[in-house]
């Protein structure tokens, strides 16, 4: 074996030590609310928190035009199935001053508002701490929302335990969580280039286009909104399927009905934060 490489057992032990670190960090909390979107990370965090703290855990789920109904419905169903107390909060991001103009610090404005709403909710419930689900992989990307997390003293247990997305998926699979192989999802505002205004019409067009791709069997998919042009990002191994005449015509026709004049495919494929590639460094 090459120096520095771990065996499969050693790697598994390493990941499970991180899991124990996560559990240990939460075990001393009097009570905890988890910002729960129903995604891979927050589902795992909520499930483990409930294992550790039981009835002292509360799930907080935002209802918003920036997240399709399928996401909030899945979050609500999960909490009900596992007997986890949950509160839903309606959030209007477009009402946040400056947000609709889509500045570079858009995520900061959103998270600051969202966690403010959540903090008000947990104060009424007598919950001491609020946690969010960012993981160790989120450290390197451009994420202005993390400034709000720090300012409002929101806990980030997965990051603090050093758990990566792949490790969270692995542990989620072991625990039988339905989200272990769920495609990653980010708020619909991330489909619109910085500096271009955010409107409900744009969000609805993007949501409908992405739902179409999901209904056609595509896994990880994004539809980026560039004015009259829709730019599709999917996993590179699914490109061949997309450009078959039947699928291509169906996708093009449906997306154009949502107000786009042109439908293109990004040959580089899906990648996290592709809109950040235009930010000057």
C-alpha cells in the first residue's frame, strides 16, 4: 500500500469518529432547533440531532418562492414520519431591502433575514440554540451567507465535526435516510446571474424547467436564467440522453413556453456555484 493511503476499514473508522464528534458536540445542548430544508445535509443533521436530543429538537422549515413545493413537502413528510416536532415559517425574500437587485452579497441578506425569523420562532418556543447544515466542503466556495451565520451565532455542527458531503451521504445511506443519494439543491435565486433582477416570474420559469428535467429522469440538473436564454447544466454522463431528438425537442418546446427564446446546454456540465465563476477575483 502506498504511504498515506487508508484501507477501507480505516476510512470507515475515520468517518465514524467524525460522527461521534458530531454527536458529542450536540449532546451537551439543552435544546436545539435545526434549519431544515429537506436536503442531504439538513436531513442528516436533524436525524442525528433527534437521535441525541430526542424531544429537545425542533425542525424549522421555511416556506418560500425560492424553494419548490416538492422540497418543503418532503421536509414536512420526513419530520412527520420520524415524530420530530416542526414549525414552518413563511419567508418573503423579495421583501428584503436590496435583495431583488441580486447583489453579490445576496445570500448574506437572505440568511440574515431567514435566521432572524428562525431566532424569533425559537425564542417563543424556549429553544436555546439554532443550527444550520453547512458542511466541510462549503468552506472553500464563495458563501457570503456564512457571515450571517457567524453574526447571529448560529451553530454549524457538520462543519465543526469536519464532515464532507460525501461522508454525509455515506452515513445517511448507512442510517437508511432517503436523502443519501438525493441531488444537491440550492435556492432558485442561484440560477440568476448577480446584478440581474430577481422576480417571481423568473423563479417560476426556472422551477418549472428543472421539474421537467427531473420528470424526464435527469438527476442533478440546473437551469440558469440568462434573460431570454436558458442554460441547462446536467451531469456530463447524461448529456447523450439529453441531445437525443425526442428528449431534446420535448425539453426545448417546454422551456420556450416558459418565456425563453433560446435553450442551450452547458458542455461543462453541472457544477456547484457556476454563477460564481464570473465574480472578479
